[in-house]
């Protein structure tokens, strides 16, 4: 297993946040904490379905999105 630095991971989450801002814009301002949790759960459910120990890339992509949504929630609330 290759260890990836925390700095790299934070940069990837930051890129996902930028993507979310570009795609959704100010909509974050109207979402409640519960709304964010529902969005996060959708990606979590998908990650759990796609979880494959031999190829975790799909699940890891969803985890990046979930993490960025959590950051967005904390930015707003």
C-alpha cells in the first residue's frame, strides 16, 4: 500500500471544494446540516456498493466528495 501525504489529500479535497463551488455556487447557503448529511449519505451508500478491496478507486473518489461536502457544511454552519 502506498502512503499518500496529508498535504496531498488536503489539496485534493480543496480541488473538490472548488469544483463543488463552481458547479453549485451559492446553493450551499440554503442547505441545512441535515441536507449536507443526506448528500453525504448518498455518496457513502455508493462507496459502500462500489467497495472492492482490489480496486478501491471508486470508493476513494466518493470519500473525497464526502469529505469536501463535510467541509462545505462546516464553512456554511
